[in-house]
C-alpha cells in the first residue's frame, strides 16, 4: 500500500496569468523605521537618505549614518542599529530572473503528501541537468510552479520517482499518475506560443523534469530518447531566444565548461571492463553498415577508445551520441527506434550498457547529490530489447546483458563500479594494481 494518495480528480482551476502584473500600486512614503536604538528611545524620527547635518531639522532626526548617526556623535554615545536595517547603499538587488507575480487567491488543491513531495523536490530531487543549475531549480523554477499545473505535476512525479529508486518507497503508481497529468497539461501548453518568459521556462523545465522521470522509471530508453528530442526541439524555437531563460549554461560550450571542472581529476575506468566493451562494440561494425546505425556504431567505438585515454573526453563523446540521436529528423528518428529495426535495437542495448559502464563518470553530473541508481543494476531494462532481436542476432547482446546483470552468476557493472567508487578507486589515490578482477570470465 502506498504512503501517499493518488492525485485527486479535480476541476480545472483558473490560475492567474504570471505574464501580467496585476498587483495594485501603492503610494510610496518616506518614513523609515531603521533609525538607531538611541534615537528610537529618545523618540527622534528617522530621516532616510541624509548623509550630513545640513539643516537645523536634521538634529531632531536620525540620519541613519554608519557606523554612527550624527545625533549619537553629537552627544558622544555608542550608536547601534536594529539587525534588519539596510542602508540605501546596501540594498540587495532583485534577481533579474524572477518576474513580478501575484499568487493565486485560490491555490490548486494539494494534500499533505503532495506538499511533502514538493519539499522533497526543492531539497533533494530536482534534476541534475542542465549542468550548473543547482540553484536555479529550487529558487527560480519552483517559484512560479504555482501558476502552471503541468510543471507542478511534473515536480511531484519526479519526487515520487526519486523516492521509489533511492529509498524503495512504493510510490511508482503515484509517479505515473502525476506524469500523466503533467503530459496532458504540457500538450495543451504546447498548442500555443508562450506569452512570457515564465511560461517558456515552465514548458522547458517540465520537459527536463519528465526526462529525468523517464530515467528514474527506467522502463523505456526509446521514451527517454523521445523526451531528449523534445527538449532539442523546444530549444530551437524562436520564443526561447525571444524571452530568454532562467537556466544557465544551456549551450554545449557552457555545459562542457561545467563538466570539465568536475572531471579534471577523474581517473580511468578499469581496463578489463573497458576491454570487454571495446570487443563487443567492434563486433557491431559487421552488422551496422549503413545510415544512422553505422554513424552511431562509430561514435560508440570512439567513445570506448577514449575510455582508455581520458574519462572526460569519453564523457563528451557520450554526450555527442545523445545529441545525435535527439537531433535526428523525425523520419530517421522513428525508423531508428522502430522495434523491428534489430540492428538499431542492438546499438540501443550497447548504449544502455555504456551508461552502466560510465556510471562513476556520469555521477559527477550530480555534483555530489544522490543520483538514485545504487538500488538498481541498470538505468534502463534490456528485457524488451531481447524480445525484439531475432535469435540469430542475440549473440551481439551478450556484453550488454553481462554489463546490466542479466547473465546469471556475473555481477552487473553498476554493482562493481559502485563498490570501487566507495573504496576510493576513482579519486587518483590508488594505482592500477588496486583493481582486482571481480569475476572470472
């Protein structure tokens, strides 16, 4: 039995338009409550903005000078201010990424479980991508989620998915229900052009969150590729450049700068695991002889070669593989993920296995946060792919099956590599002799 209730069926609520500032304008005033304690005790009014005694009236007002006002200097007493006092020269500027918004008078209905999931999102479960946005998610994106149900439902779905993976909490059905609500709302939002930056950010953030949900659920790598392709399409829209975005480092160059700083000291993966990957990918060249499949096979071969040279360069090549798949034209993309395309299915199986092999490297994407995979043998399941590949071609799936724990008696790569990382074998303090082969082939 689940510990959180399913999303309730509720009527559509009319939300305020965050693109329009409907707040009332208030008449300004010059009165200040920031005078020093001595002037307050002597009932001397505060006068903001005066830096010198230039008029007789000034001596009966607190000038709020720092470190001492003129009144305290004149009578030779210690001048102290309330802790909340902020002078004109020290005012904190508002973040340019936050737009002026009015909270809805009738908020969307949520129960206590929903609020716990929301809190879990802003503290623990916000996405790790794009890199370098650890403060943007809980600060900027969460701040306008109240105005976009599809964004809020996506956030709750990711929290439930994250708890399912990291703590074995039975929240999978809740995650799926919230994801369904989010996708339905997102499709409606995408039917028209966003009217402002907040709405554009909400759409992009929702796609990024739903992609992370797909990673946690681990049911379909094809769905993951579809979500990645959706992000690429959104980033290519005119309204993204028109409104700008709260996210940082969105272009490839910015992402590379972030990961270079995180992987600069990362050592190489164990040679025997890399050799197994290299041998399997090399065999693929005999069947991947044309089109997209051939290009992806060559990229995978180059990535595995780089694993023996530089973990950073191998990671960048892996991202290039993802970018190529998500950037395919629609017809080629659909042909590639088609279940009847056996060669493509085998390449996808190798992609999943390479994700398992790259787990210690990719963990640096999370900047020390819990990536949620220790409780699983792989991110995506291979069972569905096994059913799609003809019997005479299944020999090409041996290494992916081995890497993901589908070969009886052989531990999956994630278990091997997680143990190695816990022992400090990737921090540069151990030499190559520290590696021991975890099993006999």
